[in-house]
């Protein structure tokens, strides 16, 4: 999937990607549940997101607003048929993430929390939607750059592409405060579930505005 109005993230940008993800998800309800200690979260999240970024690069398209990567959006298009590559990447980086978690937390509690919260980390619900869907895996803007139009610049060309191609767009969030933002862009609640730690996942879906005949 090629989105011409966005900057395609390169391997040399990964330090900035990890910084942005760590900053944006530091207070996210999911990661607060997985890593309750503030100091541990600050230490461990960069390792988690380093693994995530390297995994996602195997089967997703990754874009930012600029090489500064103050905002980013990561997209998976099942129609691109990267199933085997995704399967191998998931297996390998799941092992690597658990290894890093064990190194960062000798008690093993954080690694156990990640195992308990695996349903929140898998996005398996997207499989129910079939292939005609783009999945937004990550969408984040650094807090210092909120209100500067970066989020709109990132998501608008993706939604325009989806509308042009007649493709649905899916994403999930664990933060109810985000729901109104996504409703503004045409997303509606497809499903939700409550799992480990009493967390609730909201699964959102946007239908294309101009479906292909």
C-alpha cells in the first residue's frame, strides 16, 4: 500500500519510532496494566516497542508526518498476502520480547502480565472482517505536537485511499477517551470485550464512503 502524501518510515528512523511509541503509550491503560510501575514502564517500553517496530516492519506499511517522526501511522493490508512472513515474524518477536522482558524484570511478573494480556495484543478480531480491510496497528502523535494537525495529516490520506478503493478500515483502542476522536473520522463500534486486568478493548470499524461498484 502506497500513501504518497506521507513519509515512509525507514530503518534509520526506528530510534525516533521507538521514542514516539514509548512517549505516546506510556500512560495508555493497556501498558499501565501490563507494567504497573512507572519507573519500570519507562525502562521496559523502549525494548517492547523496539521489538514491535521490527516485527511490524515485516508485514506493515509504516508512515510518519516527516523524518522527525513526531507522529506515525502503521497499516496492515491483509490483501497484500504476507501471511507466512507475518506468522514467522510474530513467532520470532514474541520470543524476543519475552526474553527482553525477563531480562528487564527478574521477578518475571511483567512477562506474566504480557502472557495474561495476550488477547489485547493480538488483534485477532480483525480476521473476522475478511481481506477487504486496512488495519491501523498504531496511530500516535507526541503530546507536544497535539493540536498542530499532525494526526489529521496522517489519517486523512489513509481514509481517502480506503474510500477510493472501497476498503474498510479497522483499529482498536483501550482508552475510552479516544472514541470521540475516531467517531469524528467515521469509525463506529464494531465490538468490544473485557479481559484480563478488567481492561476493555474497543474494536472500531469505518466503512468506505464511496464503495466501488
